[in-house]
C-alpha cells in the first residue's frame, strides 16, 4: 500500500482502520449519490473509491462502475466486494472519453493538484458526461487543523508542509472546472457537523498521520493528547461524544 506520488499527502491508508473509524463516510454519501442519480447500464468512474462501500451502492443501482484509488489496500478491499477496481493516481487518469459520469465522495481533498485531476476527469468523460462530487470545502475541519498545528508548535515543531488537504472555496473550484472546459451546474458549501462513532482519537488515528509523520511515538502521543485537550472545548459535548467540524463542497458539472 502507500502509493506515494509527487502529489500525495503522505497519508497511510489502512482498510481495517478505515472500516473501524470511518464507516460513516460512505453512509453519509446518500445525498451526493442522489445528485448523481445513476441510471442502469451507465458507465461510471468512482474516483477515490476507498474501500468500495459507496461504489457498491452505485453497482446495486445498476451502473457499470470502475473504482480507482491510489491505495492498493483500498483497491483490494473494493475488489473483495466483487467490484472492478484499479490502482490509479488521480492526477494521471488514463481514460479517454469513455464514462457517462465521474463520481467522487470524500476523496478530492486528498488530491493536491486539482487542475491536473479535473483535466483528467474531463478527458475521461464522453461529450456531455457529468462530474458529480462531494469533498471537504473551505473551512472543513478548521478546528481540528488549528488544534493539530497549535499542538505541533507547542512542542517546537513547525507545521509547515504538514497540512495535507485541499479545501477550496466554491469560487476557486468553479474557476478550475471552467478552465478545464466544464460547465458548472450546481456548486455549494454545506456545513455538516458529523458525529464520530469512535471519537476524535479514532479520527486522528485514521486521518492525521501526515501531520505527525516522522515523529517519535512518544511525541506523537503527546501531540495527539494535546490536540484532544484543545478540541474538547469545542467538539466534545461534555458527555464524551465527539463531532467533526465538516464542511462539504458539493458540485455537479458537465463536459
Ligand atoms: C473529510 O471527509 O472532510 C476529511 C476526511 C479526512 C481528513 C480530512 C477531511
């Protein structure tokens, strides 16, 4: 696994941790699937398919789906569901005018060169094909990022180069879509505070390793403990229930 590319964030994907700590991610994908409204027989590319949980939903709705992900571990998990999937770097999509739609849920914020990604998405689509996606938009997990950065700095570690995510405004993303030749149908930012079934510690274990990479185990633990302490004031309800400060960017565009 860990298919590190020039654009990669340094995130280490583990399908087991993901299933345990982030199974809510595909469960919250219903609205973007509704926006896609896949029709039986349509050829759809699921970009950043993760462990294939939502890809499976598209298959159940009758679409002919290919899942792609940069993580071998995630692609293996998708294939175990009987779904066609390939390891592909989203910045170098190898498809040529073959899909009716490109779909993506909770993945595009990991892809740090959006223009390269969207140029490949446009090329992958048949003329008039649709791009429907949801991912972290401007302001997403702002409190979590601030607490991680403050905790690193408290231990004398620069956070420079450690922030692994791309959370654009609607204006910025619409402009890139238009630059590569899309027409934007709808684009919006949706605040969506999201309960975390395994708490903030589970979320940090699954997603925050780019902030902590290269640090000794003791130091990592101390930074995570401090992050939890800072966040307990804003994202814990005092009864032990944690919520992540998610903001979704949801977009529909056509080629
Ligand atoms: C998100 O879905 O917004 C997200 C998930 C993991 C890390 C950062 C953002």
